């Protein structure tokens, strides 16, 4: 299907639309969830880990964020 120009263009447009939708949802979710310095710190650390270590399982990032969030409640 990728060999056809028309269907290839349609698939490219669907990919772009999916990425745009994901970005829009992330922006809306960040407005509601990043309310203080703790959540912002966890979000920035998670993004840095994902960018730096591309093969890290996302479950470990979620688990690490939960642990750090719990520990930051004592600060």
C-alpha cells in the first residue's frame, strides 16, 4: 500500500493527524496535572529519561514517577 502515491499520501496524512492529536491531548493534560513544582519536576525528569535512554521500559518510568511522587510528599 505504501508503494501507491495516493494511498501513501493518505497514510502520511493519517500519521500527521495522529501525532497532532497526541500533542493536543498532552497539552490539555499538562494544564490539569502540572499544578505545583513536584509534578513539574517529575514530568521534566521523565521527559529527560525518555529522551536520554530510549530503550527504558515505560513501566519503569511510571513506577519511578510514583515512587518519587510519594517521596516528595514528605518534603
